[in-house]
C-alpha cells in the first residue's frame, strides 16, 4: 500500500485511504502545485493472481477515459506504473456509490431511481455514439457514484470495450452476474448498446426493489411483485430492458430515456388505449388503401397531408400557452419531418433562444424533442441521415450552448454539437472555421490562466485572444445573422472588460485590444444601419455598446492610460 504522506509521481501527496476492494485501493491525494485533490487507484502486482489480464483491463480503462468528455464521467489525468504497481490518477468524486445507498437505506424512491436512470441513459447514449461505439458492460449500483448535488458519475471502465462491427462475438465474459445480459456469457454474438440497456434495467430493478438480481431467488420478477405501490409504467420499462433477446429490448438509450421521462403515462390504461389507437389507425389505412385506386395519387395525398400537419404543429407551437405544449407540438412536427431545417431554425431562434438564454429547462425540452420517436428511429437519428442539415443544426446548437447556456455559456455542453459540426465538414467555409476554432477553445477553456490538470503547464491568454479575435473576424451578420454576430461580439467585450490585465501580461498589446474594440463597434454600427432590428436585436445592440464602453475603460485603466 502507499504510505500516507508519501509523494507519488513527484507531485501527488497521499492524504488517506478512501476505498478498498479485493485487488485495488483508492486514495485521496493532493497535487500541491495545482492545489487540487485527486483520487489515486492503486493495483499491486502481488495483490492479484492474473495481473497481466488486470493490467490490460486498467490500460483499456485509462485509454478510453482519456478520449471522453461528459459531465457524468470522471477524467483521467495521469497513469503511473512503478515498483510493481499500477496507479491511475483521476477526478476525486465526492459522494457514495448507489450500492452503499442500498445497503444503508434499502429500496430507493422511484422518483430518484427514474432520474438516475435518465442520467445513465444520457451518459450511456454518449458512449454508444462514439466512433467506434463504447459498450460499458458492467453497469451496477457499485459502479455509480451519487454526488452531493444529486447527479451521478459512472466509474470503473475496466470491462468497457469498443464495438467492432466485424466481430462475431466477444473475446471473453466480463461483467457482474445478476446484472449482466445473457449475451455476455458467450454464444449469442458480441455485446452492443442493447447489452448496456439490459444492465441498466437490472440496475434500476435493484435500486427500486432492493432485491439484488445476483442473489436468490435469481429471477427478475415484475417490480410490483415486491411493491404494489410502484408505477406500472416503470415496471413496463424495466421488463422491456431485461428481455433475454436483444431484439426485444429498447434499441437505443434515447428511446429508453424518452419512456423514463414519461413513465407515469405508461400505465396499463395508456398501453391499452395505445393498442386500440394503433388498431383503429391500421384499419383506417387498410380501408384507405382498398378504396384508393392509384398508388401515385395516394403518395401525393399523403405528402400533402403530412405537410399540412407539419405546418399545423409548427403554428400550434408558436402560439402555445405554455412551454410543455410548445415542446409537444415541436416534437410532433419534427417527428414528421426530421430533416426540415426551417423547423429547427424556428425551434432554436424563436423559442429556445427567444431571450438569448438557453436555460436548463429548455435544454431538457430540447433533448426530449430530439429523442422523440419517428417510428423509424429518433428525431435526431433521422436528422443525422441528412448530413448537410444535421451540420447546420449542430452549428446553431453549438453556438447557443457555447455562449448562452444558463446566461453565461457552457463550453462543455457545446462540445457534442461542436464535435458533430466539425466532423461532418458540411458547413460553409466561414462557419466551418468558426466551429473548429470554438472546439479548440472548448478543449482548453477550463485551464485558462490556471495550472493544467497535472500542474505542469498554463493555458495561455494570448492564444485565447488570437482564437477569439479570429472567430469574430469577417461579416458574421451576413454569414450567419445579426443575432449570432452580436452574441459573439458581446463575449469579446466581456473578456476585455474582465481580463484586460491578463491579456496585457501575456503579450497582447493595448493597441491590439483597442483596435478590436473599434472594429467591433464599427460592425455594430453596420448592423444598426443595414438590418431591420427587432426588439431583441435592439436590446443586444444596447448591451454590446454598454459592454464595450466598460471594456474600453477597463483597458485604459489596466494600461495606465
């Protein structure tokens, strides 16, 4: 074991033991140079009988996590192999595992379990959409940390694997009995996203019933067998997750997340009504086909009806009395025409971003729309089939999250959309260059002016200045629109106002910043002169002028003018 007070890797001081298992010990450590706490996972060669296999599992875990970025995943910052032991330095996750919650408190409230399930769908869906997809394979309460703020973190990636399309099966069984899907035992093909959905189902089963599926009676009874007060809708969801045949499970975490978000609607009456509706709809279609003399005429008529219904739902969304109704109407419209760019522009510009703030609730509404089923995949999955439209939607969402999430912007939440828009390479040149530079900034933004995660380097304000100025170059109002231009300009004004002295210290001159202020004020003048301003853009112009007046004062003060 590591000695308390010892220094590991020349910079991590071991503070105390925070966890211990059969083959590993986890320590709390401090990087005193960076003034940050980390967790160090130690596996000793003499503590395991199959060290070679375990070591390879740990290498898999670290290699995977180094390439990932998600709020529900830990970050790996260092790997140290010395003195017959393997050390992984990672984020210190404050909180306890859900396994401990079960052990101390028994079955968990179903509202909590549903919320944790939604978060797990989010992070597993992220893993499954990597290229190649990553299959986690060992989901269970012991591998889920519950943080004090109520969010979860998925830990222990030792059994995760990349999905290889050409493989006929996995190389070995890995997982935890009771939680693992049948295909993890071999002979049923390789594990895929539906394997994780099975594991999620058994995990939700354990959390909500308190009965470990790996212990007697070794059978997954319907959850209401244990507690009649539990939701029939949640019972339906879990039963569908844990079907032995992968084809009978949810096809994606997006589909599962949607049902979890609407589990109260999935009671028996809802399902019975849905079956009746489907039967009536099918009968109508059959009658329609019988009496329709021409297949061509049918197609034209159907397209006309679809367009009319789509327009109707968009109009209903615009005039909706409350956000819930608006969300439902946009979801119905886009499920009918999932690659209609105008629908997304209306949703983002006139609803989500109508006040230039993307709130947490609007983020939830947006995600619920994108995972709405079209009958042939989710809205986003169908949208992704049209790469040109998908790239433009991704760009607009990237800008919205980057600059406007929660009023301040979130580079992390923008990263998904930045990555999609960058990878597709379907945007006009100016937008493509802008989104790629925004992605670059997002990768170092959190380290700006601070030590890096290992305490060895500093992210440069001068580099940030060059990237920021490049993003604002050109006629953004003409290339995008005046709103996007004003939002980008406001960010530059804020940074000069708040950090002029830091820019000066790192070599950005007074003249460069003063020139940029004057350039942007000229662009704002041009927008006022050449565009018909709405109340929204007029307010943005006013905010920009105020911000740049403050920026000029701050710059003069920092430079001693």
